[in-house]
């Protein structure tokens, strides 16, 4: 049966990989992005100014799944962050996620079977990492939102998250844009490589599918072993 999925932050590398997976299953995929998505292959797309509730278009169709991709990688010593930079990271990562769920909550409730929401966290929430104070704080809020909404919206809507480590994407390019940087990043992971968009997209695809029908409130590590493995 064809289902409807909404991807917010639909221009990201992981979102576009997930788009192909969902369309291969025969589903209809709607994209939201602050960028122009014409030619990206979405069945329907909307360009928005931001992810505040007032900027989000109304939709009439039921939604079987929603994924919120927007995020930031703003890394520097804590004393160099301005209050506005902290707030901007929080707005993009956490407040936007809450606003998108608010806007499309009834669409999710109108799905024929329990629908699924997936948020994107980071391994830096569970592992203290230097220079990650802003993104860790914002994504920590995303994990709290995941669990709170999982409780509030059960049993009609499942809410889970994935927590990737460094993944090859335009957002992360400055961290891996030389052979030396890439080699150092690969070596930090027990599986000796950074993530690829398909690694994360496949995990999200699982959380959207009926294969994860008995999962809610979970944060799934997709991190090459970084959160749980220590190589001795």
C-alpha cells in the first residue's frame, strides 16, 4: 500500500538517500526545504523560509511518517559562543522539530496505521566531546523531545531518533575536506570509517517501517561503534 512521507530538511544528503529508498518501496514523498528542491525527485515539495510553525504549509493528506533533518555542526570553545549562536542552534535543531510535529500532528493521526516520526540526534549527546557544547545541548533537547512525544502520542504515533556520528555530507565537509582530516576521523571510529548517507538513511527507513512497529522512544546509535565500543 502506498504511504505518504514528509521529509523536512529535504535537501540533505541523508534525506535524498532516504527519498530513493522510500520511492523504491512505492511510497509518495513530500519534501520541505529552505532550498529549491526542483529536480530533486520529490513527488511534491515546498520551499519554506524556515521551520517556524508560521512558515510551514498546510497539508490535507494523511502522513504515515515524518522525518526532521535540519541540524548544525557549530564547533568551537564554549567561551567563543554568543548567546544568539546558542539560540540559533537550538532553534534549528530542537524548536524546528517541535514546530513541524505541531503543524502536522493531525495529518499523522489521520494515517490508517500508526504513523512514525524520526528525529536526528548525535553521538555527541551520549559522549562528551570537546567543542560540541552548542550542538550537544540542542540535540540533547531533541532526545528529550523524542521520549516525551513517544509517551504523549502513543499508541497512534511512534517517535524515535537516530544518533549518528560524523557522516559524509556537505554539512560535515569542512571536517573531512583533506586526506589527513578524513584519515583521522576514520580512525576515531571502531569500524575505522566515518558514516555514509546510506548508513543513516537505512536506519531511518527501518524506524519508519512496520519492521520497527514495537519501538517507540528509542534513540538508535548509528555511529560506527563510537558510543559503546572502546578498542583496547
